[in-house]
């Protein structure tokens, strides 16, 4: 628990302008994307919420905060753009929330050697916009680039998004990180030990600065094809991934239909496949021929339509949220070769719900599916049921040699199933770097199990529709005469 | 916006945080409760009866510059500016608005200007023999800032209009506030009365076209007045006159000029190119741009001068510093509020940069002014 003395010391570190204990402020720092996790579920998880929020501007300030927190056993939750839907930035054990967004400067742009040094709190869009003036671009960047920070994408793994199929995940582009360990010690990593902190979700240290690769701005060309057949569409995606496109994604029929209901104008087909390529004029020409061949079974759209969809890529994922108005997002990473089967299985898992799938380009022949499930948090019982789906998605991903895309809070309970024995190794690594477990407690390797009553309740909610459906299905097979007989006895009018 | 519409928008907000990207207040202070995302999260809890409406929450509603930068980023179509207007209206009705806002509203209702200046002195800046309130199809609506504070702006515009023989009229002491600050403060009742009074006045003089030099007035005319009038900003009129060869610039302005897209003229009225065309017509001008310009331009902070002047100046200083970093030697605005705030911001921060509002720049550089042939030359075609 944070006490008055702690606040005074933290104020000394960051100054009174960059610290808050105001109730409404603390509430905002106890929520993330979606802001629709039912309060009951957060209570069941035992979330205490932020007790104090600080906005450091330098690595030294972060170091001083951590050193003090470590000595006094105060939990720390680090926050970037807060644009992830897995509850990764929720302060489970209370304590200090460190908002990194003030560390948002570009320190170095080295065009010749192709790298930039940036504060971890800069948003990807701001970095991309600034690099344009130097004739440069970033490689991998997230679908929430307007809000997501460089540090946040690194901390959450950065394995899917625009640029990933061509340049690899964000980890492939990190040359060095400045990291503050839980004790307050500042380290500078090399490309190899940077991997330790990539995807560690704020549990091993706080990334305060990053040196990432950048690339020369090249010509772009964009394509959009509609496929009437899921088989043809998924096959095209698999082949397209071998061309190392800059952008590779799809929207499924459900997603397209929901977009149209929200006022957009898409054709409603099984899949809309979007491809973007960059390179020299010759490279583009060569790839153009191949893309046309691969997508021969699809219905091509004019380039301006494809480009428009590409430009809109940061917004489209949330464009139909108003129809919910609440949204529950599940993300899994699966090999492209199983995509058709995975989509079929998702349809079975989500029977009776309203949902759509958007994919994000990934590397190594895989794809990340972002499954958007609509609901209405004001119908609390029904909405709570959707949160029990995370286990189903983890199992589904595992069935096809895939995995969940990110752990955060919601997938932490599935960690054993996801990592098996690897989980013990991860726990050892975490405790060796953070003996007191003050960094982002309750997440990833040290999950918080929701209260037993909530689990029971969620189980019941999951089984009730199934039981009803079972009874109705069974009744279909009872001969009508028998039914009349049965009701006749009850009614007492048998003839 | 109705209560039900507000509730739907509160639940539609995805809390993605895109609204923070170009938010002048958030980018200066950095706390989430000052973003649309934060305000919507708090509002949801208040609507659900799980949070009390406290003083900091009320203050945060007035700390919104209503610049609408968040609207262009929002992927779910949340319009917080409309919500904030409705919230301010409710707070005002219940006398829960901050004291300074309550005073401002009372002053506006009494004086019809936000500067607490006497109503009867509105036309004092005009020579006593200057014809006012004559019948004309064209009215130059000066606005509160031009009437009470920056008289040089309307004088510059009039100098050009009078020199080319352009036929128009002024309301002088008969002019009233357009209603903009009254609406932003949430006093819809007074605003409606003011608008009705103005419309009646325009009609009584046979006015068809209203020329404005205040960006706030222009925005309000476009959005809150009947569409039977033709609203023309002076930048639109002067661009037309330049293209027709009526206005010719000969004297050189050898500066790297950066034009600032104020929110009311830019994002709210869609006027981006005309001020740039005028600047390009001046020989020697090398026009450069802010990183985020036109629709994406980031607010100067002027709209929150009443709620937090210190913060407004800090935001202004950040923009002036960006202009310097971009290599600008001259900052030009087309909104008097932006100019005043930039000047104060730069002075407070100790930053030096030449800056001027566009109309004040023009008479100095116009060499040839031909007479216009027809009185109807300003109408949009």
C-alpha cells in the first residue's frame, strides 16, 4: 500500500506537475482498451487499482522510482498507450502506475546506418510521421499505431502488424534497449539480450529507450481482392506470405457485414484479402505479376480502393464497435496452412454470438487473428459469459500448433496449457530479475485466478445455453404421437 | 445532443486512446483524465452511479479546447465536442460550472462580448462619421475581438475594401456577439436569443452575404445560423480578388512564413487553402508547414484561455517553438485569438519569432488595388 511518505518521495523524483493521486485519475489508470471489463470480474480478480500515477520524463527518474519501490515493496505497473485488450496494464496489486508517454522524444535519426533512438513512450504514428521527413519508414508497427507506443509494442511482443511479413517482428528490429530493472539498475542491451525483454509484458524490467532499425521510404502498391471461397482465399494468403509483402491481412464475411451495418461500403464475400508491397519499380513489377497470378480466383478492386483500406488500417478494427456497443477481443496466432480449419472451428466456438475476424500480418508462415466479439456490457450476465471464451481460444490455437497472441491478465490463467514446462523456466527468469515480484504482478507467469464463485457462475452461464439447446434438440427426436400422449396425460384429455 | 445519444457514445468509446494523439491539453499535461478516453470512462461510472461528480471532473470538462482534433482520430465516431457542449449546458443550468465560467456567462449575457466591455462602446473604434447600418447586400461582421481588442484587423480589411470600391455595410454599435463564446460556455438560451436578434438585424438591412474576419464568428455562422445567408471569410474574398487581378502584391516579404491553421477556420470551417494562396501571392514569401497542418493541425490552446490561461500559453509556446524548429522566420495566423495566444505564449516562454495576423500584413504589401466592377463580386459562385 502506498502511504503519504511514498507520495512525498515520488513527488521529489518527478515533481508535483507529474504525479497524481486524484480519484478520477487513478480510475482512468485502472482501465485499458475496451474499458468494458465488468467491474464484477475485476473484483473477482481482486484488482486493487492504481494508488498513485507518475509521468517520468527520463530514465533516471524511472530508475529512482523503481529503486524506491523495490526497497519498500511497492507494486509497479508500467503503461504505454493502453491500447491492448488483454488487461496487461491493469494495476492488480495497487501501487504505482508509471505512464511512459512523456518519454516521447526522438533522440537520434541515423539515415546512413538505418536506425533511430527514441524514448519508449513515443507513439508509432508520431515516429512514422516524423521519419517521413527524412525519407525513412519503420518496419513492423501495430494496428493501433496512433496510440500504441514503441515501448508498449516491444513489451507486448510486437509479433503482428503492418511490416511484419517483410521485416519480421518488432524484436527483429530492436538493436538495443535501455532497461530499468526492478532494483532501479539501468542496463543497455545488445540485439541478443534485447529478446529477453521483448514480449515480457512489463514483468522483467521497464524499457525506457529503444534503438530500432528504420528503412528507406520506397514506392508502395496496394491490392484488395474479394474471394467467394474460403479455401481459395486462405490458399492465396498462404502463397502471398511467401512474397514477403509489407502488408498482408484479411477481413472475413462477418467483419465485412458488421462494417457495412456501421455505414461502410464493402462487398460481403467470404474473405477480403489486402496486400501491400514496397520496393523499387522493378521489384514492384515482379511482385505485381505474382500477386495477380496467386489471386486469379479473387475479384480485384481498383488500387485507390486498396490504398484507401490500407490508409484506414489503424481505424478499421474498431469501426463497428457502436453496434455492440461493447467489444471483447481475442487474438490467436496460427500457422497459415491451418487457417481454413481454424476459421471453421472459431465459427463453431462462437455459435450464437455476433463477431467478425480481422487478421494482422505475421511472420514465419503464421497469421494473427483478431476476433472481435460484440456484446453489451449493460446486460451484465450475458456479457460476462464472453470472458469465459479465452480458454476456448487458447485450446483452439494449441490444437493447430498456434498460441494466444499475448498473455496480459485474461490469458494468464491459461499459461500452463500454453507453455507447459516452459512456464517454470519463465518463472525462474522472472524471479531472478525481480525477486520481490513488484513488476506488473498478477500477469503472465504469476497469474491471478478469479474468485471461485465467478468461475462457477461463468461455467453455469456457459452451460445453460448448451443445456437448453440439448433439450430442444432431443425433443426433435421424440415421436409426435408420444408427445401428444404425454401432454394428453398432463392435460387429461386423451382420446 | 440528447441524453440517450450521450449514453450511447459513452458506451461506444473504445478507450483506444487515439483521441490523445493531437489533443493540445493532453500533450501538454499528460494525464489520462484530460483525454476524451478518460472523460468517457469517468462519465460511464457517473452514469452508472459508481462515481461522484467532483470538482476536478467538472474542471476537466472545461479544460477541453473543443478543437475537434480528437474527432478526426476517433475510430468509433465519438463526438466529444458535442458531448462537452451538452455537459456544459447541464452544469450551467445546475450552477455546477466553475465560478469563472458562471461569471463569463453572466458577462456575455449582459455585455454581449467576452471582455466585460460596455455594450454601447462596441462601435467606438469607428470614426463617428463612418456610415453604419445602411442597407446593403454585403455586411462586414467585425466580431467582439475586432470591435474591442484588435481594431487594427477590421481597419486593415476595410482599407482594402474601401480602396477597391467594394460596397458593404457595418453594424458598428448595433453589432452584437455572434454567439460563439456563449454557445461554448453552454448558455444555449442566451445564444438562441442572440442569434435570433442578429438574424433579424441582417434581414432588416437586406443583407445576403456576411463577410467575417473572426474565425470563431465564421464557424458559428456556418454551423448555428440559418443557411439563407452566404457566409464568406475575408480569406475567401481576398483570394477571389487576387485571382481576378483586383489585388496585386508587389512589395516583397522575404521571410520563411509558416501558416497556422486555427481550428475554427480550418477543421471547423474547411478553409485551408485560401490563406496559403494569399501568402503565396506576396513576392518573396517562402511558405513552410507545421508537421500537422490543415485538418490535422494542432490547436494553439486559445479556447482554454478562460479555464486555464497558464496552460493555454504553454500550448501556444510549444507551437511557436515548433515553428522555429521548422525554420520559420514569420508566423502567420488567420484568427485573432490564435495570434494573441501565440504572442503571450512566446513572451512568457521567452521565445522570439515575428508573428502577425494575415489582414495586418496585407495593406503593407498590396501595391495595386483596382476598383471592383460589381457589388456582387464576393458571392460564392
